[in-house]
C-alpha cells in the first residue's frame, strides 16, 4: 500500500491530520464556500476554485496509480507519497462542500432532497474515505460523479441555455473527460486499468443512469437557477427599478416554521412575488403554477399558470410576480418552475377570510 512508503513520524502526522485537522477543515471549508467563495455559479473565482479541485483530484489519481505501478522510483518522492491520498481527499471534500452549497440553494428540499442528501453523505463520508482513495475503481467512480455534478451547471453557464439537451451534453462531456483519464491511466498503470476496466465501466454506467433518473424525475436542483426571495402580498407595484411590496408583517422565525397566511376577503387579489437568480446572459421562461388543496379529494388542484421570462445577471435575482383574484379560503401553493417542469422553489400559504382589516407593511425590493 502507498502508506507503507511513509516514515513513522510522517505516518503520525497523517494520522493527526485525519483525526483532528480534517474535521475542522470540513467545517471551515463549508462556511467559506457558503459565505465567500461560491456565492454565484457564474463568477470566475467560483469556477476557478472548482476547476482547481478537479485538477488536484485528477493529478492525485494519476500519481497514486503511477506509484502503485512502480513508475516512480525516486525515494524522496516516494517518502511523500502517502500524503497524496490526503490531498485528493481534501480536493474531493472541497468539491462536495461546494456542490452542497450550490445545489441546496437551487430548489426546495421537498423536491430535491434525494440529491442534496446524497451530496451531504459524500461530504461527511469523505472524512472516512482516505484509504479508499488508493483503490482504482473507487477513484474513477467518485471522479466521474464530481465531473457530472460540475458539468451539469457549468455548461449552461457557458452556453447560456438550460434544459434536457444541455443535461445530456453535460453527461457526454463527463464521459469524454473520464475516458481521457482512463486512457492516460492505461499507459501509466496498464495492468491495474485492464484488471478494473469491466467494474469501472459498470460503475460509470450505473452512475450515469442514476443521474438521468434523478434529473428526469426532477430530483436534481435546476442549477444554475435558484430562488433568492419569495413571498405572498396584498399589493405589488413598480417604481422605476424598485418593486414596492405590501403585505402582512411576519417575524423571521415564523416564516421559517409556518406557511404564510393571507387574511382578506373573497374579492381580494393575492400576489406572489419571486426573485430568481440566473447567470449573466441567460434568458429563460419561468412558470408560476397556482394550486389549491382540495380537502375532499386530498389532492392539489392546479387552477392556473402564469409564465414570464427572466434575464440573468442580477445578484439579487430577476424579480417578477403573478396574481390571483378571488382565491378560495384554504391551503394554496405556487410552484416556481422552469419551462421543462423542474421545480426552482415553492411558495406555500393559507388564505383565511377576515372580517376586519389586517395591518400591512410596505417593503422595497
């Protein structure tokens, strides 16, 4: 094993890193990704960081297999060889942290919890994967996973298009990149590559199929789009570039725990406001799907849909709204969808008829 090349004092350093530093760096890296480095998917520094992590992973995989195949014999390099899986682990952890940060902000967890939970599992499990990074099939399979996750949102940012075609193109780019890596490894470690070729092919095919099932089941968040703000209001007007929103006051914790409540009469108009982030240069239709809960049928019934286009580039998201006159009392929700039916977010609220006028507050967006 590659760890056997390490002197005893260096083995203790690696063990100390795995036990103490790695968990701390996990938390620090996740906070940095969320607050500083990965605020937007279309910023050059965000993609440069992800490209760096991908390059470290690929380089580490090549070096590990070159050492295991006996291609590298320099004792000074070999003495540091066991640190390579640690570097690969760090890079994979950075990718999982970044993906969790970006994907979890892209859609409601009720629609995308499967994919987001899988990313969280890979992020947390990464702290126990160090020894697995020396296994050929594990290296390639995990690298294909991070490639597919990256190209799924990176190519739409570059091409300024979203949808099933771009997703399939992303899959092709991922397969092409992993094929290039395997071709390189076939020269560096031909015996290892040949012995694992069948299992690796099956693993890549399985991952590719799983990604497609999740995507076409709308279980993958529709990056690079994300819902920045949303709410229910009694009135919305626009003055130049500012939206004036009139609604009922709520505390921050109430909006997190409870659905909003709209108090009004049978003839009042309900407004739903959304701000959706899209990368610069991207223009795409967005749909507000209004649904009312039918208690007798125990089902959500679509009453109407409203479509409008958004333009990317604004940090706070492209603002827009839809309205409904004379909404019946009861549970309502407005699904915010792409033109292909992927859920960007959801606004859930209750309509209650009130006999008295409710206090209202005005905010600006």
